[in-house]
């Protein structure tokens, strides 16, 4: 398969699944303003997903639309990182998920803004404007939880213990990605991961949080292997298209 197609799916699938996860908080947020803020982040992610799916469908040129790519692939055909599949759990874990994902997306989209592929560069520039807000919002809440009550800090620390080992998987490469790096279409994910570590370590020092020290990181992100949560997500996402093939709004 075209390496650019795989690469576009990586961003589309990430944003699609992250948006779906965050949308579960709609109407359930701790108060109205925050409920709306997190719902807006979810909508941004779904909008990004659509943009990348549209471009991927053109690159594939096989008659499949962006809706086909979003809703009618099998589980092993999705190349999202495990991070976005993880449960929301409580609000501390949700904010941690948004924070880490926004740091990753900021780094990636900023680098992709200089891509030799003009359309990919344009999509990255548009997305970058959105994720800067996501980072500001999540970072503020990370600090509030870390420096708030004893319970808020405990919940954030527990979330770090539960899911931090999935962070490096965001930077995992898809098949053919190294070829795109050589062509200056894609940035080197290994170098971006080093920047991710530097940024998050600096942020954690500001929050007064101890940085996770366990070196173990979960493997197999972006390989078609998923966590046990992914099948349940697809059941929700694909129900209408599977039950009523070809339905449109």
C-alpha cells in the first residue's frame, strides 16, 4: 500500500478514536463551561479525522470514501496508537490523555507544517492552530489537579501509574514511514519523541509532579494489534453502517 496512505490513516485514526472517546463526556462534564470545552476538543479531533480521511481516500484512489475508511474497515486495519483507545475513567485520566495527546500533536503538526507534501502541510497547519488550544486547556488542568486537593493529586498520580506506559506508542511508525522521512514529507518520529520527553519533563517540574521513572513502554501501537477496549469502540462507531449498509445523513 502507498506509504502516504498509511501515514494519513495514522493521523485520521488517532483523531477519530480520540474524538469518539472524548465525546462520551458530552453532558457529563464537571460543570457547563468545562463540558463545552471538552466537547469542542472532541469536535476538533473528529474534524481533523475527516480531513485526513478525505485526503487518504484520494491517495488510495480505490473508490472508497472517507466514510468507508472511518466506518467500514476491520479492527486490524486501523493504525491508531493504543493511547487513544484507553478508557476515560475519571476526569484526571481524561485530562492526562488530552494533555499527552496534545503535546504529541503539537510536535507532529508543527513539524508537518514544513512537509514537502503541500496538502499535508496545509492540513497540519490548520490542525496545529487547534491543538495549541488543547494543550493550553489540558496543561492548566494538569496543574490544577497536581496542586489542588489531596484527592485530585492522588487521582492524577494514579492515572499516570495506569497508562503512562502507552505514551511512546504515539510515536510508533507505520509501514513505509521511513521512506516519507527520506523524502522530507514526514518528520522523524524518534526525534520528536525526544522533544516530547523534554517538554513533559519541564511541565511536570512546573506542576510539582514526579516524572514517571519506569522505562517500560507498551509495544505494538500502529501495527493492527489493539487493546481489549478497541472492539467495543468499533461496535459503537460502526453499528449504523453495518446495520444499514450505504446509509447517509
